[in-house]
């Protein structure tokens, strides 16, 4: 038996586009003599469809895809994920299902039982869990179909769930497992997946065909890396990361394999490739080509520009250098040098006159007040407005260049440097941005060395440095990581050896700046806890604030 | 037996503040000779605590509240909601529980079984559902404790659920029900609640004491209106709406009551009072006093200003009038008249010079392009920046004045008129804003009549009117309502008699503008489907777009 995995970049709600890609893959698989071709979770409608699932018109669109594909199955079987209407009045309206199409019809449907409802996942908002688990027969083989999370509760050891779907199926003696997934990227998740597949194979001693989604959907990046694992737990094949891919596998060869083809994984390289894909798909799926960003001479905008140039092509990235009276010469020089290295268009627009025009209007109302952060914000906002003006006039999407450390503590100006349609680095702590910059420069100095070595500064007042108001980023990042990723409270973080006053000050800054993060762009997610849909905090709370 | 209901405005995570308020209520109840005093759902920590629940430090704070209150119960019993750690490894980490404290200790705990996970609710993200249901005995009475949603599945007729907690308890013959709730306001929800209580009482023939939360938590407004219903289904008492309240009830009197004390409910009056509370609490809970907003002479900013003056006091509301070269005289006059009517400080700041300073910087880059929406956006953004500058300098929170109709179709400038910390009217369609204005003017002309009668215009180019780019608001609002509140697809809306091209154009506008709404302020929620946390849409989808 030959099984083809089609690892495809779907587009949410774009039923025609998704169907077209799947048809092409079916035809390729037929040419390769496949018996079964497999697509990923909710392939018909794209993942995550979110509240579009509440529209029966949307569900009808997914059903049409199923019907069209079923009509192609006289000489091949097709496996894909799609929503199913729950026929019973009680329970949620839908199931999240794996479909097995063959002989021109729907031969089998297996619903998902384990519905992730944590972090970025909201599946119990929409779906009723499966309660029955049946293996299907096809061409003399017994196949256990399963959907994503359903293989993530091995031996009932996952505390979130009380059912183990494959345990329920194993008494029916399946020959192999097909798992349709939409498992988003985090920098350590590819390894987690292999570990989970291994644990399943160790338990059941049958091969698994694991089909992941590839491509980014706003903030979620799906990294692909679909897997075939042999019954001895070796990786028979690990498909491409961050790219579409199609491969056919002979079941007998998979059964008898004994050597592992696992790929090496490097954190920063994975993050780099994930962000490039995240950027590219945000533009592609919205139908835009051109980006714009402000280059300050600092590291965040430099790294963002490099990523944008890789994702969109240097001709599609426009940089604005917007010095003020407080900008140092090296800032403009470093920014210019980077733009030249990348081959991107850059323009220098001075903001001082705009700043002065605001001050002139505001002066009578500011009488008797001292200069403070207000005047700094006006500069940051003048830059944001210029970027938005060019963006509006020429159809560029503005890229936000904030990093996770500054987003966490609110070190940024709302409607100023926090503007932008997509936050590229918002899930990278400052020290990770440095690591990424070093990775980019490993062969040739793309980012000017001075951008990397000089002390970070917002340059909104004379001689300003980040370290005037923030602790060293090594310490800040570690405290933020314990609070954000690990959900440690102040006592626990202090017990790790951090200064009590500093910990309390930082956690307070995180919490009182929730209102700023609420209004920022979606953040490309690369960690296990990114700002945005996966981290839901009250704005008017009074916890640690 | 005497039962006191304490309807309190809690603050999320403010354990000390919440405890203090509850202690005062306990002491009052003791003075009134009560046997039991009841608080609402998750009263210890405030509702909704959202991802704060993932911090064990936060749960410890709630437990401390329980311990402190338990120590007050030698001569009174206390009922309140608080999270409980799930002792079992499997399942979610917490339960959402009703506590019964008496004799100095925790006498009984009943967990919640029905966990709303739809619209604004995410309870299954955090909580494991209850599987056991036990009535408790106290002073010779049997009491069925329940939490909010647990009374919302009468006769298992609610399609979302498969358990009916009170059905499970009724065989234990309870004398009455205490339901601790945190049920947020929508303009028809107070009536829904009475209907649900009636259906429960009709089924079980025992009285219900229903304790609701009052007060706003960012976008969610809890309206209070705690209820006591007699066994014959009559409303024995309906407590205050939008205010804290404390009342003691004699159980025998409740048992024998036969007349209804239901209050009249008027949609626009309820919305008005809800928005005033929503505004007030946003400021109070963040520790701010002063608001600022731009007055354009139009209806949205006028209605927002009236609400702000009521919520915060006219001395705490500052208005900026920011005419451009395209502003009509009547705009400034109408705005000035309103500010004077309200007694609010107002200042006139002209934006033309700021606008020109941008144009001067941009001119070389705009060579050969035609004027378009870019130049309109610069005006809207110059206004936003001036408002933010005053806001930063003097500590005002900027109020956003967008209505739901324009937020829906993206008729507004990101980082311009879409700025602000809180969206006051973002859940009111334009026609509802007119209704609210009429209600405000019912006794005296607070809002200048001209503001109400003139055709809506953004005044960003000469002679511009909303109707140049949008259909009449009567039609627009109806189509939006069918799509947003009723989740109807294009075919269904067209079948209602609307023009096909228009419907498709409007739904497309809604969907392609998701990126703008993603970056706007939290919206005070008054309808069953507000923009924000209750409506989760992909940005890069291609559905109806």
C-alpha cells in the first residue's frame, strides 16, 4: 500500500483556493500510484477558522469541498479534516472530524475527542468531543484515523484529558495510524511532536502517518514537518519545514525501517525561518506585496528589515529613516548602511518641523508644565504618522518592530512605535533579537556591527539609553520569562535570587501596560506564550499592580 | 430564616479590596439578624479573572479571602464564589465553586458544572466541570447551592449542555436554591434572567435567591439586579441595577409571596445606565479621574461626552475642538454649545498647520500622486495625536467615540479617530446612538438639535457626507445586525429583501477591516455580540472578502 502525505499551505475560508491545491495534490498522488492521499486538520476551511465556524454558510463551504473531493475517489482514497454538523440537539453544533473519502463517497468519519482549550486554542468553543472510536477497513488494511490532539494523551498521562482515543481503538487491531494535524510552531514544538509520536509508537507498535499544516494564519505559524514513524520508533521521514511538500510512502518499507532520518533542529534557525514564513503569508493571504518600516539604526528595526527583505524581496521593502534633533549621527548612518546592504529603498524624512508644529499648537495649553514623556511620545507618533501616510498612499503594510521585552513592560509609544499591521519580533525577548542578529550576520555583515554593539536607546531625549529606565536585558528577560512563560508569582521569582524591588516593579509594569498590548498588532508567535490571543488578561485588574 | 443578598462591585485581583467590602457587608447582615449572607460568583477574586487563574499565587490570594471570611462565621453563614484547586491530576486545574462558610470553617463546596465557553466566556479554558451535586443542611434547612450557568439548562433544553445540576439535586429535597452569578449585561439579558428563574421555579416549586455581580470589568458590564423569586414564580424582589445594594429577606415571607415586584425595563434607559457605569468603573478601577475626547460637532462624540460627564462629573471631562480647513462653522458651534451645556472645559486647537507640516515633509515623496484617503487620514491622526498629547501631559484617558456601524465597515482612521483607551459607543449601531441622543434630550436640549438633525459627515474633504460612501444607516444597521448578531450568511440576508450587491459589499467591508478592529480599544458591551473578546475572527481569512 502506498500512502501520500500532502503538506499544504491552506487559507482560512478560501474554499476554492484550498480545493484547487488539494485537487492538484490528489492528481500528483494518483500519478505516483498512491492508494491514499492525506491532508491536514480542517484542510477544507483552513485552521483556525475561529468564529467563522458559527456561520452555517461557512460550514456549507467546507461541505462543498468534501463533496468535490469525494467525486475524485474512484481510484484513490482521500483523508482530510473538515467540520461536521452535530446531528443531535444537545452539545456543541459541530465536530472537528477526519474524513475518509473513497469509492466516490464519504466512507468513514472519525471525530476529535481531545479539544485543546488553552493558550491560543479555543476548540471547545465550537466543537463537541467524540465519544466513539472506530477503526476503518480499506484495501485489506485497518486504519485508525485521528485528529491532532487525540494522540497527545498517551496512557492518559496528559492532565488535561480523561480519554485516550488510540487506547479505545487499539483493541480493533489497526495496522497503522493516520493523524491529521494543525499544530502551530513554537521553537521547541517540532521536537515535542517527535517525542509524542515515539511515545505512541512505543505503546502501540504500529506506524503513524502524521500530516501537519504548513503556512501562517495571522499570528499562528504552522511549520509543517509532517512525519512518518516506523513501528520501532524510528523516524522514517520528516518532511520539509516551512514549505509545502508532497511525498509518497510504501507501507512495507515504513514497516521494516530501522534507521532514523531525524533532522537537526536549531532554535534560532527555526525562529528565523518561522518569522520569514509568518511575514510572507501575512502579505500573501491579505493580497499585499509591499512593506514599510522605520529604521532607527537600532537592532529591532534592523532585524525586522532583514526578515522582511527575505520574506518579500528587497524591492518590496521600503525603509524610512526619520531622525529628530536627538538622533545621533551613527543612527542615521547605521540605518542607511543596512538599507544599502539589503538593497531596499530608503528615504530620510526629518520630523523636527512636524514636532515643532505640534508644540506650537500645544504650547498655550502646556504653559507651566515641565517637559516629560509627552514630548517624547510626540516624536514617536510623528514617525508613526509618516509611516502610515506612505503606507496609505502606496499600499504598503507597516511592520511593527517592537520586541517582547519592551512590549511586556510598556516601553513603547501607543500610536507611535507601536503602530503597524503585524508585529514581527513581538514574541522575541531582546536577548533573542541579538541572537537572531548574530545568526543573520554569520556569513556576512548584513546588519552593521555598530547596530549590534551600541547600547540600546530610543533617542527621544539627549543621551537617553534603555538602561536609564530598565534593568539590563539579561536580567529583565529572565524575570519576564519566569512570569510570562512559566506563570511564576513574585515570591517564586524572588526565591530564584532576583531582587525583590526589581521583581515587583517589573511585574507591575507588565500588568499596568495591558491596555497598550490590547491595541497592538497581532504578534508572530514563536514561543509557548506569546502576547495576543494566547494570553488573555483583564485590563482593569489590580493584581501585582 | 433570614437571608441577606450583598450585591457588590468587585475588582479583579484586588483581594484586599474585595475582602474589605465583603466584611462590611457581613457586619451589616449580622446587624440585620441574618442567618446567611450571600455574595456572587468568584467574589473573592472578581470576575472574569481570565489568565490570572493560571498563577498559583493568584489562587492563593483567593484562598486567603475564604479563610478570612470563614473566621467571621461563628454567628452567620457566608456564601460566595471562589476558585478551588482540583485535587486530581486529570482534568483542568481548577473548579469554579460556590463556598458555604459557617462555624468558622468551610462547611460545603459545590462546583459549577455548566461552563460557558462561547461569546465572551472562556470557562472551560480554566475549569473542570462538577460531576457531583449535593444539597447542604444548615439550621434545619436544606439548601441547593449553584453557580450562575448551572440554572440555565432547565429540563436539559439548552443545547450546549447535557447535565442539569438542579435536576440532580432535587431528589435531595432542597428547601431553596442559592445561585451565585456573574452575569454580564446586554440590553435584553435582565429579562432573560427573570424568565430563566421563573422556568426553574416552575419546575422545582422552591424559591431562588439569585445574587449577581454589579460593576464593570473593562468591557463587561455587570448590571446587578439580584433577584428573589417566590415558589409561585412571582418576583419577590428585584434589587438595584447598576449599583451596589444589600437587602435581607425573611424566608417565610418569600415562601408566601404572591405578588410580583418586577421592574419595568426600557432598552435605551438600560443602555444609558450601563454605559455610565462602564465608563465610571473603567476609570475608578484603573485609578484615573479625568477623561478627554474630541468633539466634532457630530452625534457620536456628543453622546460620548454626555455619558462621560454623567459618569465622571463635568469637571473631569475635557473636550478638544479641532477644526480643519474643511470643518463647517456649525461643527465648531455645535461642539462649543454642547461643552457649554455640559459645563465641561473645552479648547479649540486648529490642526491645519500640523497638517501642512506633514504635507511639507511628504510632498517630495508624494510627487505625481493624487489626493486620496491618505490626506484625510493625516487630519484624523493629527487630531488623535493632539488628544494623546494632552492626555499624556495631564493624565486624562482618551475616550474613543466610534460607533458599531462604522467600526463594522472600517469607516474610521486607525491611530486617528480610532484612538482611545475605551470605546464607549462601539457596541451601538448608529441608529441606536440617535435613540440614545433622543433619550438624553428628553427633558432638556443637552445635545444641540443641529447635531442630531444634520447629515452625518467626517468633514475630511469639502462637502463630504457619510452617505457618499455608505448606504443609509437604517439599511446598513439592519444588514450588519443580521450578519454580526444573527450570524446570517449573504444568501440569507439577500433573501430578506436586501440588495445583493450591497449585502456582498457590506459583508466584505466587515471582513477586510478585521485588522483595524484588532487594534482598537475594548468596547463597552451592551449587545449579545460586541466587537472584541466575544467575536474572534481571523484577520488573514478569505471568507466573503
